[in-house]
């Protein structure tokens, strides 16, 4: 199983809603990532978890709250988002943390988020 | 953070080799060079990576300049399924994070 599964595939939420994005992998990977991708732009790193601990937060606004309940699961909790937060949110995992450099990342297909 | 520069777009004919360049003149000695590609409506897919030496795998080859300030991804025989956005990425092993370039959109003509 070399899949990273993201749910839901599509999400529409109002600016006052609270929602969560979910990411799951069963490859025994010890690093997991959240990226944000706007249309026709490259993915931008948001968060990195290494061994279930948050190791990188790229100055992401607090309305995005990551959580890693165990080594297979990664959540992104969303609250009070703005329309400009509409984007494709990608989850990825790798066997080793990025400090090793020598490890490939597996990406999910993403959640297409629309904030209205 | 070290940055990568790639041409915005390139075209190739089917079954011909494709050379996709990437400039990373501010690369540090501990940065790894990774390439990923992204097909429409999909997440990025790993292609290849290297540190100093040239690398080959079943998908592609990676040629790294001796001074490491540039690299080239080589697809030996392009197929229509290779049409995608190709990203050159530096993995900063000190900071533990990656920086995507803007990507090259590859069009493959039959």
C-alpha cells in the first residue's frame, strides 16, 4: 500500500464554520506534511510533523491548526477561514524526516477547499 | 532559503528525449535536489533525487552540474503520459524543509 488518502476530496465551508481535513497513510512513514496549492502555483509548505511532533510551522495563521493523533493520521482543523484560503490542500508523507534529504515523499490527491 | 528557477514551459515530440533544466545557484552543500511532477487534478509524484552525482532510475535521469548550481532532468523517450508540471525542489536538510520551484509545464506532441 503506497497510498496517502485524503478526505474529503471537496469541501465548501462558510467563514464561520469549523471543519477538518483528514490524511492517512499505512506505509509506516514517520514524517507527514501539509501543503497549500493555489491554482497554477507550486505547493507551499505549511506544516511538517516528524515522529508525531510538529517540527515546522511556516508562519501559518492560527485559523489553521494541525494535529497528529498517531503515526498514521494527520488532521488539519479549520476555523474562521477567509475566501483567500480557498485552495487545494495536499498531504504528504515520507519514511524519514526531511532532515535526511534522501527520502521520497508520497502525496495524496488533495482536498479542494472553497470558502464562501 | 535556496531558490530554484525553471523555464515556464517546454514542448517535446513523442518518443524524443526531453531535457528539463533547473537553476539553483544559491544551493548549499547539504541541500538535496529532488524532482516531482504533477499531472492535472493529482498530487505531485516523485521522479528522482540526487546530491552530487548523476542518478538514473526507471523514470528518468538526473544530471547535476559539478558546481551543483544547476541540474537537468532527462526523460529519455517522452510519452503523452509524461505531460505534466515538473518541479525542481531543494531539500534543506539543516532546516528540515523543502522549497518548490515554480515548475515547468511540459507539453508532449504526438
